[in-house]
C-alpha cells in the first residue's frame, strides 16, 4: 500500500491551491521541530530532561526543563526559513520577530511548546499546539498587537501529541487530518484523512475539583450530566480528565466527547485557565474542521477578538450537540 507522507500531503495541498509554498514550508518546519521534541520527551529520565527549569513564565507558572527545551527547538527551527515574520509562545512574555539577518516571511506563528507539562514527570501524554496567522501587509517588524486577530483568521492550526505513538493533527482549513510518526523513517504518515467528531456523546472531560468555584449554569449543566438516565438528559455519562488538553482533545477527535475548562471563582481576575491564542483557537479550528463545535459558554471561540497575547478564555469544545447543550444552559441563565 502506498503511504502518503506529510511532505506529499502538503505538496498536494499546494497543487490544489489550498496553501502556498511558504505555508507548506512552515508546516513542514513545525513538524520537524515536533519530531525533535518527541525525541527529547521520549528520552525521559535518560535524557536528563525531567523536572523544573527553575524559572517562571509570564503566566507565573514554573517552567519545566522540557518547556524551555521545546520552546528553543521551535524558535530555532523557524528562524531562518524565510516563511515567518514573528513567533509568539506561552513561554515568552512578548512575541519575537524573525532576527533581521534572516529573510522575512508573511506568517505569524503562535505555539504552546509543551502543553500539559505537569504530566511530563509522570510519563503521561503531552503535546505541542500551534496556530498560524497572516502578518498584516506592510508591517516590517510585527509586534504583539499584530497577533491580535480572531481565530477565524487562522490559516492553519494543529497539535503534535507525544503519546504511545507521536501524532500530528493538522488543518489548513479543509478538514482535520492525522499523521503518525514512523520512528524508523522519521516521517509523518497520513493515517486518518478527514477526522469526524460524532455529533452526540456520553463522555465529558472536566476537572471536577473546581466544582465549588463554578457559576450557576455550569453547576446546573454538570448536575444534569451526573443525574444520568434518571435525570432530564435521560442517559448516563462517563467522565475522563487527563489534564493534558492535547490528549483530551485527541480523544474527542477520535471518539467524541465534550472538553470543558470553564470560568471559575478561584481567581476572578482570570476568565478561565486556558489561553485563547495558542490553546483555544487552534483546538477550536481543528474541532470545527472535524464537524465539532467550540464556545466559551456563550460565544463561538473563533469569533472572539483578542485583546492580549496571553489572554485566557473558558473553553467548551467537542461533539456539536453537546457543546450546543452546555452553551444553552449559559445563555438561558444570562
Ligand atoms: P499548561 O499549558 O501550563 O500545561 O496548562 C494547560 C493544561 C491543559 O493541558 C489541561 O487541560 C489543563 O492545563 C489542566 O489543568 P488542571 O491541572 O487545572 O486540571
Ligand atoms: Mg498549555
């Protein structure tokens, strides 16, 4: 059976005029960087890469050594190719323009270099999430403000999951496709074209330990899920929470479900835990391109106009009928 490599897939997308040569190169470079991160992650204790880096990021979170290593791998890989104008990352206070000695490209790349990194030391799946926007025309050195575009303007989005196998899940706006890393050849191979999230589900993913901090419509929605077939929903629900968004979203893209990280009262200054621009937006594009839906409980996530690079947002994403149901509880409450 002939295999479709990521390289071939991207060239075919270019021939079909769905991406241009620069975007093809950008995605290929990100995939290569993810292969390097995958190697570093899989070495575990043998690579001396586990544990804290002893530094903090702009969100006040302790950085793991692998957070820092993954960030550097992505920055270095993307610096010199000529396809990029600037990068922004969960691990950097501000965006970083491509160094002036290198050719400047048309795209802006945002990433969470190693999402779910609290799971690294316990050998549970983690991942890299990325989002690609166009640099506004005529801007020589794009800064943070040029990244503040709603998610509908993403030209590509994806994640790489470092699990039992390493997989890249990608959209360039024409479906969501999964590639598996062949560790012997170092090549990503297309293993699922056109992923589809089932419209209905009996599985939800949420950190229940925050329940007492949720607002009223969340309390009502989850109480009805837990009531099971005896309640108004009339069916039993199962629960899963990996605490690695990439792994939870990968499960939902594979077999359906709803992933929720709602607003809570723990820290009222933060509207949710997850970041809009490099977590919620790329995941929402991937899920929508697979027939699912994503809201912040009230609005479609991809329509939100960002105001800050590291802005946070509540997230409800996955099976579209279940996301509509959770959103209905919030809208009817307002
Ligand atoms: P991170 O980017 O610092 O790793 O945080 C994001 C992660 C998500 O992957 C995951 O869904 C969530 O945090 C888990 O949060 P919690 O530990 O509150 O359950
Ligand atoms: Mg993250």
